[in-house]
């Protein structure tokens, strides 16, 4: 049985998705912990590309910025953290089909899972309704991120790298000092240090985001 719950179907329509192939959307909400034949992973792979092209198309049309600046903004806007922020904003979490154990481990509020399901839904929208409808929905849901200027400021790791070079210091070194929690709701803590300056730590749901947070804290402390 792969019928969507009435409240989930209603949520999809309210959010802007159009359901035709119900089994497709059922899979988009299904986490691997359910042990079912179809889950969201393949759709997430597709939706990630739909999102990337939709945002790249928008940025190209809206800005005369050089490729480097466009790439910087694109990376920020399509990041896992941003996808999770969008998912929380539209109230996605209650509709995810996830095992009781994974849910009790914090899976329903995991950036990784929220971000992946958000992208899986874009994959389902693309397969069911085509690229134009998917791009229009991305522009609707991601508009606040675009209009807020997300990604315009320099990435914290890039800023720290340039700061170290500008102050005749060795390049910053990142070290994973802790990883806790189950795979689907992991927590990473990273320490970044610059020789003869100091160190700072950051924690997040992925190693990359933890490095970014550590760099940001270092710049706040020493920059």
C-alpha cells in the first residue's frame, strides 16, 4: 500500500506540489529506516540537480556577477542546511515516513533528512509535472533565501584562509574531534587552529557545516 495520508496530500497541495503518480510521492517521503522497497534516495539525487539548475538559471538571469560570485551564491542557496531551513519553514517534518527508532533518535529534525526529503519532493515534482513547474516552485519556496542575499558574503572557510595568508600565518588546520549520534542524525564537532594564533570549535549535522561553523567562530574571536 502506498497511499498518501489525507493530511500529507493536503500539505503538498498547499505547499505548491501537484500529485499525479501517488506512489512516486509516497517514496519521496519514505526514509530508509522503514525498510521498504522504495525510499527517497533516488529521488533526492534527481531533485538535487533540479534545484541546482533552477537556482543557477535564476541567478544568471538576475545578476551580472562573474562566475565565481554566482557559484558562491549557488552553493549557499542549495546547501543541505538551506534545504533543511526551507523544509522547516513549510512544515515538512510531520509528513516524513520514518521508523520510530530513527525518529526518537532525532531523525525528524535532522538537517540531513529534512534536506534530503525536500530535494526528493523536487525530484517527484519534476517527474510528475516537468521542469518548468519544478523551477516555478523552487522560485516560490526559495525566494526568501534569494532575496535575503544568502551567499553574498564570503564563505567563512574562504574568509579564514585569506585572513591567515594576509597575516603571514600558516593555513588553518581542521580536525574532527567528535562524532556522536546515529548515522541519520549524526553530530560532528570540528576544531580549526592557526599556528601561533589560536583555535575555535564548531558543531553541526555534517562535517562540512561543522568546519564552516568553526571557521566562523574563529573569525569572530581572532579576525
